[in-house]
């Protein structure tokens, strides 16, 4: 028998509650050492924690493509092990398969390409909320690579703002926790906003949409500010925001990366090329030990990460 550790969902925070590390429990288990036909034994190197997992903590996820985690059963998600991985795609950085060359990277790439409609030479301005996270940090860089004249990130600290500009090539960045977000947007986006990669929803998104140009595009990727509330997805908009979308002919369509499975292979190859050539920079926040998975998840949900939050299990 083989000994292993697993993380189970110990309790639900409730639809309107905030998750705490104690909602998860680490337990030891044993598995048969002999494999059955079609099985492989994978030694886990990294585990992923992502915002969508908050929905899976509820007994009803609110999304038909997401199943809820069951109480006292192992939680599942993305991970990287020593089987079935080609390290050359990420220059040996296997954890990148959970971020820049994985689901977050694909979400950024296909979101920008399918819903953003960036057009080189048209002097477009792109704004990214949650810009220092796993998806937003990649989306902004793709917006720049796809020809946007200005790429402005919104995040929650001066240090994150500096990182976006000096390391990732954003034109500028706004700390939404300091000053008036609407005034800051007018300063950093003097020609208005053409493309908005929305990771957060709520008042920040209302402020961005109010300053968007006619025929602009909202990439509805995530609404992390609303995930601890019992509201439908996507959450309802204020009347003023709905009026802005309607009167300015702004598209705002729900984006689900799983709807573009036929483009995943090509997308991963493109992301791999950008990473290997240095055109996309990758940021990670690493927590060591499976016992710290709950802490890592809760930290990520409150913006404690820069880039992709991962849990390192073994070397």
C-alpha cells in the first residue's frame, strides 16, 4: 500500500460567507501499490488554487459546467505531476502549466482574442482589473502584444502597480484602494477605454464601463468581488451600467474557456512560445506544503498573491 495525503472539503462557508482555511482538512490515506489497466501513478509537484473554486465550495455552484465539491470528499483541481508533462514547453518551469501555459493563460489568450477584438494600429486602450493575478497579468501582456496602444492595470497595492509597469510592460497601473477610481481612470485613459478585461465585477467594473468608448468590448472573465455573495452569475448590473452598455453599443458576453476546446492546443503552443522567448513574463506566489493549501486559497481570494498562486508539494 502507498501512503498519500489529500485535501478534503470539511465545511462550506455558505453562499454569502468568506472561506477560511479551516473549511479544508488534510488527511492521510492509503492506495494500492499495484496499478490497474489504464492507471498511472503521479507524484504531485504543484497544486493550483483559483477563484472559480469558491463557487465549488457551495452546494449549488450556480454554473452548469461546475460541479460542487462534496463534504468530506477530496477537492479536485489543476495540478502538475511527473507524468505526462513536457518540461521543454515551459523551459523546465513545470508550475507554469498551472498558470501562463495552462488554464489561466488560455483564458487570457482566448478571452482577448475571442471577445476583446484588439486591432493593431487603431490606438486602443485596454484596462484589466485583477491585473496582478494569474489571468490578468497575462491578459494585459497579450493586449500589448496584440497591438493595444495603452494597457492599464487595476490592482490592490502600490507594489503590484510597480510590478505591472516595470516587469510586465503595462503602460500604467491604478491602486484601487487609494483615491477615486473614476478620477484615476480619466487620468490614465485620456482617450477613453476600448477593451475591458473584467476579472472582478462590482463598483470597479461599473467605473470602468462608464468610461468606455462607443463600440467597446467587455471581456467577462470573472467577478471575484462577488463570489462570497449569494447572487447569480454573472451578477446583475446597476441601471446606469446597463444604460452605458446599451447606449454605447458595448458588447459584454460571458466568456467560458471550456467552450473553445478546439483552440486549446494552438493556444498553449502560442503561450509556450511567448514564455520561452521572453515576450510574456510569468509571476508566481508559491506556498510550500499541502497542509497550507487552505491558507493559500484564502490568501488568493483576498489578493494576497502576485501572479499565479500555487502550492508546492515536492521537488
